[in-house]
DNA sequence: CACTGTCAAGAGCACTGCTCTCGGTTTTGT
DNA sequence: ACAAAACCGAGAGCAGTGCTCTTGACAGTG
C-alpha cells in the first residue's frame, strides 16, 4: 500500500506515469487509433519492448487512458458542482448550467480524451468492468444535484408530462437510487437531457455543427437553459410559483 | 454520362463497388481504424497496389464509405417521411417519430457505418467538402417536415420560450432557409432535439446506456415523443387548442 | 553469497499504407 | 486501321506498426 516502498516501486510508478503522459501527448497529435507504443518508447528514450513490462498490451494502455479520462472529467464536474453548491441562497439552476459548462469546457480542452470515452468505441477493444465506476461520476453529480433540488423544493412537478410506467419505470428506478425522492417523470427527463448534453458536445467537437451552430457558445447556453427548464429546475426568482 | 460506355468503364464501376462492399464488410468485423487495404485486396484476390488505381489513398476510400453511409441514412429518413406524409389526415407528430425511429433503426442495423459518420472522426482524416451535402439530408427532412407542419397550423407558438437573438438568431436563420416561415424559437428547439436524437442513438450504440436504459426502445420512444412536444408539434387531437 | 524476480535490450515475425517500375491490354484520336 | 495515349494488374520494395522471445544485467531478500 505504501506508495514508495522500495526504490524499484517508486521508479516503476514514476515511469508508468510518464508513459501515460507521453501517450496522452501522442493522443492529442495523432489520435487514439494511431497511438503507437514504439513512438512513445522513442519519446521516452527507451526500447519498445520495455513498455510491455508496464502495460501488457496496447489495449491495457488504452484502458488506463480511458479510466484517467473518465476520472478527470468526473473530477471536473464534481468541482464545478461543489463550487456552486456552497452559494447562498443555493441556485440549482446555476449549478446545473455550471456542471454542463464544465463538462463542455473539459471536452473542448481535451477533445481527444473526450473522443476516447464518448466517441465510437475502439474496435476490437472490450471495455473492462473497471471503467464503469469512473464513467458514472458525471451522472452521479447531476442526479445528486437533482436530489438536493427536489428535497429543497426547487423542482416543478411536471404536471403535463406523461406518466412513466412499464419497463421504463423499472429502468428509471435504478436512477432513483442515486437521486432519492425525485419523481420518475423528472428522472426520465434527466436522462433525455443527459443524452442531449453529450450529443451536443459530440456534435460540436466532431464538426457536425459547422455551417449552422458552429461557434456553439450561445447554442450551448440556450440549450442548457432550456433543458434545465425541461426537467423542471425553476429559476431562483420563481420558487413560490 | 452513359454508365457503361466502354467495357473498361463497366469493369471499373463494378470493381469499385466490390471494393467498397468488401471494405464495408471489413468495417463491420474490424472497425474503421483497422480497415486494411491489403486485407481488402486479399479478399478480392488482387494485389494491394492495384487498389490504388481505384482509391488513391486509404482516406479516399474512407470518404467514399462516409458519403455512402450519409446517403443511405438520408434515403432511409426520406423514405420514412415520404411514407408518412401521404397519410390523411396528415399527422406531423407521427411523421416526426417515424423519421426518428427510421434513423435509429438504420443506426442499429448498420452500427459501424453509423460510427463512421457520427462517432469520433478518424484521426488525420480531413472530411472533404463533398461530404456536407449528403450529411445534410436528415436535417433537411426534419426541417421540411417542420415547415409543412407550420404552414398547416400544427405548430404551437411556444409562448413560454425565450426570444432568440444575437449571434444565435443569425445561426438559426440559416436553418430558416430550409424551413421557411418556422419561427426562431421553434428552430432553436429543433436544433436541440436534433442533438438529443443523435446523442441518444450514439449512447445506445456505444454502450453508454448499459446499466440504466439498456434496452432503449421505450426510452427512445418516450424521448422522441417528449422532444416533439418540446418543439411544439401538437398531437392530432389537439389541433384547435 | 546465492537466489529470485524485474528490468532494458535486441532480434525477429507478420502486418500495414504507400510508391515505383514493368509489361500487357484497352480505348481513343487521327 | 493504326499508332499514341491511357489504363490496368503484378511485383518488389520502403518505412513503419504491435507484439513475442531470448539474453544478459541488476536489485532485493534469504
């Protein structure tokens, strides 16, 4: 458990970190599929075969990068939420937009790592179970925010929305475990907003918006605001309505 | 102009088609980034260098596959819209959901071609201008549907939605050219619904929904319905409201 | 000191995209 | 009808890839 038990352990941890850093650098210039172990080893001044002592295969290195990316994005979202949660009076709509913007900003700052986790999956690469926990950090932030907003009376009842039943009700209920008390109607719409958020970011990053919403700042802001209203997050001034 | 003017032209067209077919087959088993010209040539019983007579580079082959995919998806969407447009009385909400479902079904039937056009862009590959026209066929279908719906009084005025101004108004106005008469508020929401649709499909195909909305049929149906209402498409019974 | 596990190095395999040259065929212009 | 031009597939070859295997050197522990 001790991080630097022996000199060998320390050297190994350090080199592992350096390999991932070089891989990330290469990810930015060459892309995920052209990630080359030999190029990394060249950059690090070592022989290619030595890399296999640290990552048994190219896929294992990819897995490490994917987990790191999920964790970095998750930490960004958590930080944005945290920063906004302490305001008084707390404004869940502001927190919602802050988290969404933080996710977008991270994606724009790290487009290749974003593509690695939210783009088309690398073929022949089977994501191991270890990736699902870091992948769920962003949804957990959003659901936690919703849960607190509900507890404090910030959620509209969505009277006009249809009831959620059947298979969908069961599926929505697994979200409810992370957002106790939030009604199904709201949770379903959170799922819709969730896919909208990442769909929009992917479109922006992957060039699907050029010609229309290309500088996407205003589109993103408007969409985020309207989706927040869609799921029933009230504006600060509108609590008692 | 004549398709089979000479024997050589005919042979060339046929071989071009066979190469793309083999490439598509390999796309399904190996993925876009592992698409190998040598493997294609092996499958076709020819020498690898001969392929370069038909596609000057791997990127050119990819471009052809991308254009074909956009065209196939566009044709699917157009067919779905056409089929629903002729119903009487015409129900634009039904057409909307039909087009969305058709897009999803095509994506599920051709996941690798979908990933090719809506997944992370292949690194080092610069999409030429020739791809934008086939890429716009689906948006054109949706906007045309909205335009007709507006002309026939099927669109709610979206009174509670905020005004669209500034840069966003200009961006939305380029959509307006494809959907004459449709108000900005509606067009902005169409953009939001558009990103939601493809975000949802991508999440389903790329495995981001497992653990929650995994069999996504009901989620998809509910989301499509609610997004249609979001953009103001009225239900058939609610025209006069 | 000796043993055990870890390390970098290097050769080697089968593969990739791509280029170039070669001889043969087809199409085209006159 | 015939020569010139365009096109074609075959093959060799280049520089690069992921990955495996063996070899010899080193550090940590008994």
